């Protein structure tokens, strides 16, 4: 005896409040491939559906009902929205991420590959636009697929849309406020040497006109190429603290970098402190410039 081709199931649905809800569910689910017959009951809070299990599944039907803004015992919609939001927030930053990693690893080829993109002041705004476009396209197809491409449908799907856009924004904020600043400081210390000689240590704090923290690795990458730079520290949103050896490089040398022609730098503060660094790695520092004994306690 052959098994029945169609399967009949009753699905409990929460959130149906009027006949319009009933029609919305019936019109949407009836368009699914494999659904032969269905009936939504406002009084019972259930949907009876007859479908071909070879063409669709009970979970797919429940998922479609959930996507309309109603609730069944299938809870996957929120996780999918978050996953898509993370993906769409992450994709536009692949270039910035690659640039930071290339700087850390010292991969000159990849650094130069992404450098032209970061040289554009508008790159930041392009990334934000791409994130918004990805989220909007996904939302459009979601609304169209579920027959909700209308003002009423958008209001009904506010949870889906809110999750999608808030997750996308959250991922962008995570990169700009946390990840890029941290990775920038890691890459800034790569290949920077502290010179083992008596010198005057200078500290220069500047603000650089960068549109976002994703451009910070570009600045630190150029600074660390200079001979005499001891350290570079980046502070959100656009502050760079540079420690350098004034016997090897000057403030004017630093500020004359080509990178600052595209991204102007402004000096916030500067100070100096004599540092005496011995060749056996014992560092003694003080403010005295006398080469002989002066009673200040500095070992010569």
C-alpha cells in the first residue's frame, strides 16, 4: 500500500488579532511550493495546512509564518537576523581588516594593495553606505518574499528590520570603537626600534583629520617607517602620541610626511625629557644634561 502523498498538520500561531491577519497568513503560505490547502482560524489561534513533504516541510511553513511577524513554536528568525546583520556589518570592512593584518605581519604587498583605498577620505562613508545597502537589499527581498512590501507590512515586520539594522550598526561600532584602535596600536609597535644611545626623548601628540579609526593603521604604518620613531600610540577617535629620538628626527620631519598632505595633522602638545640608554639594556633617565657628576643621582 502506497503512503499518502500529502501530510496534514495543525500549527499553533500567536499574534493573530483580526481577519486581516488570517488573510495575510493564508495568502502567503498558500504560495509556498508543496502547500495544497490551508485554513487559518482566528478563534482557535491555529493554522491547518496540507502539504507535500517532498516539496516543503513543516519547519519551512512555520518559518514563513514567523517571518510574517507571528509566533509559532519554531524560534529561528532572531538568530538569522543577527547572523545576517553581523555578515553585512563585517563585509564592508574586509579591506580595512586586511590592511591592519598586513601591517602587523609586515606584508608589504597587501599593505600597498589596500593603501590606495584608505587614502580616500570618502572611503569611510562608502563603507557605511555599503553596510546600509546590504541590510536594505536583504530586508527588501524578505518583505517581497513574504508579501509585506507595503507600509503596513513594514510596520508588522518592525522586529525583523530592527534586529537587522541594529546588528549591522553594532558591528560597525565594534570595529570603529574597539577592534581598529586595538589592532592599530599592535601594528604601530611592529618593527619600531629603541636606539641604544644617549638622546633627548621627545613626545609629540597630534590630531589627524581621518574620517574614522579604520584609517588609523594607515597613519601609524607611515610613522613607523621613519628612523628615530620609538613608539606610536593611537587613541580614539584621531589622536596619535609619538615618541621619537630628537637626535635622529625632528618634529618638522614627522609633520612633513606625505600622508599628512591628504590627512592634515594638528599639534596638540609636545614635551621633551632627556633619556640615557645604556648599551647593556639598563635604561637610566633624568632631566640633567651635565656630563659630569652633579649630585642628581644619575649613573654615567
